[in-house]
C-alpha cells in the first residue's frame, strides 16, 4: 500500500531516501528541508525538480513551544507518516505524532547505544568496534523510542573517521533501512521493540571543547579523537596562538623520541607528531580560518611544538 509521506531531511542522504520512496510508489505530500547555507541542498533541488511541495523552515519551535503556523501547515498536508532522514532540527510532538502512523527516524548507531547528535564521532572517540544503523519511532525523549529496523555488523576500522564511517558504509545501509521500515509500515507488518534502557548511552555533542587536544593523553586516545572529530569540528591544538585543526589522522608505529606535541617531520606525505606512547600521522591541516592544506603544503618544520 502506498503511503502519503512528509519527508524531513537534507543533503544527499535525504535525496536518496526521497528517490527510493518515490520509486516504491509512495506519495510525497511535503518535503521539509532547512534553508540553504552556502551550496544548494541536493534534497531541496530534487524535490523542486519533481514539482513536490517544498517547505523550508529553520525552526519549528520557539522557546520550546511548537509554532502554531508550522503545526497547521503540516496538518494540512494530510500525511499518513513522517520520515525523518538525518534531521538536525528538533520537531515538536504536535508534528511528530500527528500522522496516523506517526514518524520514523534514522539514527547512525546501534541504539540504545550512542544516543544524541554526535553518535558518529563518539563511536570512534570511545573505541567502539561495531556500528550499524537504526530506524525507530521517536517519542518525547532523545533517540529513545521503540525500534523498527536495525542493521548491524559494520566494523569500525582503525583508520575510520566519522566521515568515512558514515559516507562509505552507514549512509547506504541507512537508506536501505528506511526503505525497509516504511515498507513494513505500509504493509501493516511493522513490529516496534522497546529499547533496552540498561544498555543506553548518551555522550552529548562533540563540541570544540571536546575536540581540544590534551597532549598528556595517550597517542591511541588522541588518534581516536582526531578521527572522531573529522570532518567536524576538527580536533585542534594551538600553533602561534591560533587553532590548528588536524584531519586524516593515523596512529603510526614506532616511538616518538620527543616531547608530546612536537613536530617530527614528514613521512609518506603525513605530518608526524610526537604523542605520549606513540606517533600520530596527519594528512591534512587547517590553521585558524584558513583553507585545509595537505600536510606537505603546510610548511610546519621539525622541531616545532604544538600547545
């Protein structure tokens, strides 16, 4: 059975979900995409090209209260199901619970572990070995609702960044999980399983404060921090009173032989930094508000020490 769906999402992930749900025969009665900040959003462009109702709002609540005009606008669409495809805006319950089948929401972790908006980052920072995706029915909590579809078995590699983990493996798996979940709702076979609260974890956002490099920490911990904060917000040390953000990190073999934070030179195109108990290889850097540079182009000489 085809469903009348209101899709909330953004970027290429939202676009791919839109295309797959349309190909499955569902009708999009509204596509909600945040206003553009810089480049045009792929989901918004696809919806516009197909002549679908496109709704672009920055917020749906003010002071924690639902904006009545947003609630009325959504109600007028007559959606039978909301699909939340990587939504970063908090939607009010007056919208989340309004359709006959309520809402389905995508999350890039194996809930109830790693709830929150920085699930990708924290899985790497904390050394998790397995990842996956979850589609659940949101409730009043933060990623706490019952689970409909969960896909496991994604290895987190020692070279993964938050970006590579998402784009290379969780992204395609997530699209499939959403399509499968919507199909189950449409067929009347959906079975929601409550989350096991005894296994729940929530770490909060990976802010700039979290991303600050403390050179007293072990090299393995700093490697995970650098990879977990790549691409956002970028783990950072201080060079010449400016933040130096480090990307494309690797834990290298061998002893440092110098104080933590010292620049040891270049090795296979990577900037090598001394750390406690090991060495870190950095592929790209950004100083202050400048552009990202390949390590070989950054001009950091051996002997410099990052704060």
